[in-house]
C-alpha cells in the first residue's frame, strides 16, 4: 500500500487483488458536508475523537467515489477486507493530502496561523530614553 499520487491527494491501496484509490476531491468533500451536515473543518475535527464505524464507512465511501462506483454497503465490506485500523489510517492520510497548502506549519490538524504583522518603525514606545530625567 503506497501513495498513488500525493500531489493530487490520492492514496492507493490493494484489496482482493484489486487496486483502489482514495481521494478527498471537492465532490467527495461536498458529499461529506451534505451527509454529515457539517463544514469540512468540522468533519476534520471528527478525527480528534474516536469515530463511529458508520462515520468511518461514509468517509471511506466518499473518498473512493471519484475512482470507484461502489455503493456504501460495498465500501463497508471492503473496510472489513482491508481492516478497520488500516482504513482509518488511509482516510487520515488522504484527508491531510486534500489540503496541501495547509500542511506546512500546521500541527495536530490545525490550520497554520498567518504570521503576525511586524510593527512599522517608530510606532511603538519600546525606547525608554525620552530626553527627560525620571523623577
């Protein structure tokens, strides 16, 4: 099991003598938003806690949908063949690859923060020398 095309966010795996590609494309993410009635960010936050198997199957099905026309129940059967833990790992990897511009500087699934703007010269009171004597 290896990456099919990490530039496109695809993760490749094999099961039952067949090769599958898992990718969270725009259409897959929209399907998940509609199905869970959550934003993509809220769906990403679901990974921070143990997932229900039903949710894992929906994520797996959506990730497979661009390249494989599988009914959701068939995606569940495939989960059993691949292994629940491995499916979770594949989904996590593909979900991260779906947002490559957000990976750099991010930690623990958080979006990286924009760097703080530097103060313009002469706008702060950093200097203690005022020309006046204390007292």
